[in-house]
C-alpha cells in the first residue's frame, strides 16, 4: 500500500511542477504577445467606485518598434500616444490642450513581468480552469503571494492569442480591489498608421509642460533601511525634484519580482505643515509620515500595512 | 492660419527645431495638407524606417522646452496662459486644498494595528499630490515587476477627477 502511495507520489509530483512551469511559461508568452501583436479594443479599468473605459490601438512593426494610442472614453478627454519608451499625454481643457511627456513605456495589456527567481520565490502560480472574457476563451492563472504583505494577482489569458485579457488584484479575503479587462478586442494585421495621431483641436493652443530632471542618488547619504518586508529588494535610487513641490527628494524603489513600492523622502517643512496619513485607491496604498525631520511618502501596489512597514524601516542619522 | 503656415514652414526649414519632437509636431497637426504630409513623412515615415529622432537633439530641445514653455500655433486673439502663471495657479490651489481629504478613491478601512500609528488628523495631501507621486512611482519602476495598470492610471488619474 505504502509502495503504491509512493509511486503515485512519484508520478504526481513531477506533473505538479510541470503544471507550474507551464503556467509561468503562459505568463511569459502573454507578456510577449502584448508587445508583439497588433490589436485594438476597449478595456475598462475599475477601482473603488470609479470605472474608466479606454480605447486602445496597438501595433508592432518589428524593428520600428511599438506604437499605441489610448483614448479615454469617460470623463475629461485625454489621449496617450506611445512610441517606444515615450508616452505623450494630451489633456484637453476648455481653451487649450496640455501636452505632457512621460517615461512610461507600457501599459495594459503589456503589464506582465519577466519571470525571475524572485517572483517564483515570492509567489506561487496556480492554474484555475477556463472562463470567458470579452467573448473569448481564457485560461485563469493566479499568483498567490507568500504572505499578506502583497496582493493576489489573477490573470485571464486568451487561449487563442496568448494575450492578457483581464487582470485583477485581490486582497487576502479574496475580494477584488482593482481590475482591468477588455470588453472588446480584435486582432488585426496591416501597416496602416493613420490612427497614430491625436485628436485635432484646431481652435486650441497646445502647451508643452516641462519635463522633470532626475539624477542618480549619491550613496553615502544619511539614511539606511532596515527590515524590509520579506522578499523585497531595492532596485533603484534616484534624486529628483519632488513630484509636487520645488524641493529635491530621494526616491527609492523596491521590488519583489512582481510588486513594486516607492519610498520618497525630503527634509520636512516646519512642524505646522507636516503631513501624516494613509490612503488607498484600488490596489495602490500611500502612506505619508514624518521620520526624524524628514517627510516620508511610501506608495505601492500593496496593502496599507505594507507601506507603513516600509516607512518604519527607514532610519536617518 | 497664414501665421501658422509660416511657423510650420519655419519648422520645415529647420529654423524651429521640432524635428526631434514628433509629439509637438503631432500636436500642431491640423487639417492643413502640408502639415499632414510633413508629419506623416517625418514621424510615421522615420519611425517606420527607423531613422527617428536623435537622442542628443531631443535632450537639447527638451531642455529648451523646460526653460521656456512652447506654445504651438495659438489661435489669433486667444490669450495663452503662460506656464509660470499656470504653475503659480496650481501651487495656490495646492495650498488652499491642504487638509482636503475626500478624494475620489476609497479611504480604506484601516487595520487596527495600523490605525494606531496614524495621526487622527486627515492627510494634508491633495489628490494632485497623490497623482504626482503615483506617476513618479510608475515612471521609476518601468522595467520591474507587474506594471499593474500604470498607463491606465496615467490617463485616468493624471488629471484628478474631482468633479
């Protein structure tokens, strides 16, 4: 009997691990599909009580790179034209159009990470059957975190094209905190680039907004980090103008292979204007506090307790 | 319209260094045929032929832009709000909004253990500030991990939906 059980185990174990490998491979393929395929459609982004529909057209011309145009269908008119690593946002106001250049190189559905040892150490992959999304058959893949300091990610991957159709972040009670998914999707195959231009508003002035300057942060600074939440490592460290004020801030970025958290700090204002508090918006939490005369802001796609844990880990000399 | 054509021909004669800024040109693309063909030739054509912009030129022009806000083709008679004034207006708004809290997302149910660490007073952080930090976060982790819904956030939240 025992021998029977053992041999069963020997059969089942490799099968299990290869199922996991297959799922990681499926995620890797979905990541590539989002960059390589030509597609257009409408996806809906849902967070808290708000819902935003966005139209996307995406093309890849091999060596010429990727082009995408996103048009926000709800609320204030906005558009994003993406060419390679640059995103240019057009925000239409009553009498002018503001143009902003950003370095965000990809977005839904091209949001999946490279599969690294880090991600495998911090998340377990689970395959969960098939579901229909925007009229297409999708495989459901779940990334279960090792602990409650990060969210569960659920992916719906198109069986046909390999494209990510839907992505949801869930908390430890299995409740969706944020999701984005296609309502309509078509794949196409032609070279026509007529769509790659913003909506034209001849009667408005176009105003370019200035870009930020960013320099690498020098080491030998007056701070140290202790006891990061398990699995997170510092991957970036820069000094930049405060996203909101005219002062220089230090910006640290931490990642566990899937989830990233940013920590900003700057010398604090006089006590009267110091800020403190926490807010969340979908899967994004932000914690603002003061540590040893420094204003510290932590922001990331993690539960509120985790951003606080990061803030508590910084020490100033 | 004539003035615009002049500007655009200046652009095409390289008097205005917009070659490196296809997005600026795109912005100036109106129904004018010349402009359209110019844009198509330079932006789409170059991109497809992979002769697109030179990085150093881009940097220089972007530097110029940073120093001096560029206003493209303002319609006659329309007074364009200059950037310094706009920035000043924004900071005034920021000051008056300090203490503002009813921002469009949920202010979560905070776990009790967490709540102890948080002062009772509201976050003196505007949704504009939240969005700014969110964008800074998104820009600086572009190659790592799950990018979540960054460019969606970018369009959905780069302009606060306060209405």
